C-alpha cells in the first residue's frame, strides 16, 4: 500500500520537499561520509604504526 | 569452575579487538535492513499528518537522531564513571570512539529541527528550552573532544574528559524534561511507554529508524575504537602481532 500517487508527488512532499529532502539529504551524506573517514583514518594509522614498528626493529635496543 | 564464561575477559583490549572486528559487519548489515524497513514504512506507506501535512516526515530522522544524541552521551558518561572508578583502559577508548558520532547526532537533531521549525513555526531557530539544551549537548561533545585532544597523555586526557562528561550529564534530563518543565514552542513527546499519539505505521517507521541509527552508531563506534586500541596499545605484543600480520 504505497501512499503516493506518483513519483513527482513523492518528491514534492506536499510542498515541504525542500525541508524534508534537506533533512534526509544531509543525514544520508553524514552517514555515508562518517564511515569513510573512519576507515581512512584507520588505514593511515595502521600504516604509521607499521612504519614505527619497522623503525624500532631496525635500531637494536638493550 | 575454571571454564566459567567470564565477561571481564572482554574488558581487555586484546580480546575485545577481534570481537569488535567480527561484530562490525553484522551491526552494519542490521542497520541497513532497519533503515530500508523504516524508510519504506515512513516515507512510502505512512499516511499524511492532519496538522503538518507531509512536513511531519522529518520526524523519521529528527527523533532517532535526537534520541541517539542523548543516549550516546549517557553511554559515554557511563564509561567515564567506570574509567574513573576502576581505572580501566578500555572505558576511555570507548568514550573517545563514541564522541564524534554523538556530536554528529546532536548536529543532525538541530539541523533537521531547524528544517522542521521553519515551515511549522516560521523560524529556523528559537532560544527555547528544548533547542537550547540540545545545542549545549552539541557543545559538550565538542568540548569533550577538544579537551581530550589537547592533553597529550591519553590516560590523563581520559580522566579530564571523564570529569567533563560526568558534570555535563545533568544536561540530559534537562533536555528530556524541558518540554514538561517549561512552556516551549517544541511539541511534547509523541511516544511514551504506555500510549502514543501517533498512527501505528508512523510509530513503527520511527522505531525502525531509531533501531537503524542505533545499530549504525554501534558499528561506527566499534570501527573507531579498534583504531584507537591499536594506537594506544601499540607497545603491547598483541598489537605488534596484529601489525606484523595482514591487518585490514
């Protein structure tokens, strides 16, 4: 039971399209970008820690 | 009873790290499923609102984001209390991992609230009790992140940040009860445990979206906490073994 008669109706949101899609759009954007940023940060952190680990193993400590 | 299941084992980063890694895809998948179901009910099936027309559909993200912004703060305050009381390592990392997601939820609550307020009240913003206390919540998140980032020693950063979290927790009941305690422009709660003022499809759509936001937050926070663990425990043997292997 779809409430809408047409896709244009759905986009129009009874005249509230700007407000409804402005809300959903920004939310979708944030929920798409946040995991990407977290994953990228993870990659760079792991690369840095690996570099540090290699550097430590090259310089012998007592 | 030496093989008794021991929950405290998971308080150790070395055991929690792989567990979190296993759980992330499940939480992400469940978030997507709840999101699809919630959007289907809320955006396609639910009828219009007799007062607010289609503009009310902002509720399907506004309420879940607002709930999560408050709930994540409570979870962070819980971890802060545990960390201060028992000096556990993991608790500070958990609070640290949750903060950015909590701040984003508070921002989304304010953003969608502004976009809802404009057509319904005629203004993007009022210095109303509910709106102002939610803005303070956003500032508490930002303050916590700034404070902990400014202190080099992570354990001391956790302690200072934890104190801030515990003091700031007073703001949560203020947000929650603001619509009862003061005369505000913001409407009262649409949902409570005994009765709800919403149509059934609207209510289920909103609850499904709340579950989606909840699972999303858990997945992202677990992703973040794993990186924090590697960083902070980099001198531990398990991290060195992890880094020596083919770490993802």
